[in-house]
């Protein structure tokens, strides 16, 4: 059984949060908690709170022991951008985007295997069926037939002449 926890509207840019999320992906919950507590990135503290919230949900709501839980999936999505303006030269104003993040954390017991949703099926819509692809790959693995190619003798190109370039002297016209 999966345990989900969400953190929305975190005021840190998603690309900065993903750096920390990549550290704890596929780690056990206890190991991830230790990693986050010693990580020096700003996004580590909110992710640590989210992980502890998910562990509390697993223990209190579902009665799952947190010793065998691991982070099966963690996604960091982009939230809405807060748009602000900064004064610039000659009365201009430049836009500043203050980005937000939505984080979804999924914990699973170690013995359980997650099934991916139908995203893979959507990707394969335009592709050939697997049986046809298997036959094509078998044909590609077979040794190619010998093709006899006649090599044309390569003509030697003459070496380019190196010309000495004399610097041009520019003179002003006399008035």
C-alpha cells in the first residue's frame, strides 16, 4: 500500500528542489531522513518535513511500520509563478518571476512493486506492435551479407601554396 504526501506552493524554484529530491529518490525512509538532515541546501528542510509527515501518515493512518518503507517516487512540479517588477534604467520595468514548486512524495513497502500508469501505452500508440519489433531486431542481429565494394584510388591533392602576406599600409590623402 502506498503512502502519499504532498507539499504545494513551496517558494523555492523547482530546479533547485529537484537537486535535493534526486539525492533521496529510491532510498529507504530512514536513510533519506538522515541525508536530508545533513544536507546544506535550502530545499532540504521542507523535504524533510514532508518525509516525516508521510511517515506519520503511514504509522497513524495505515498502521505500517516505517522501518521497511522506501521512497518509491518523488516528483517536483512547477507551481504558479509570482510576477513582480523591478525598476530599470530610463523608466523601464523588468519582470521578475518568483517560482513555486509542488512536491509529491510516495512511500511504499520494500516488497511491493509499483505499476506505472498508462503513460507507456500512450507513448507506444504510434509505434509498431512488439511482435513486429522483435522480428525486426532479430533480422538486425543476423550477420549482414557481404557486399563487395570497389575502392576508387584516392587522388592526392596538391599541397596549398603558402603565400606571404605583406601588411597593407594605409596612407591618408594629402589635402
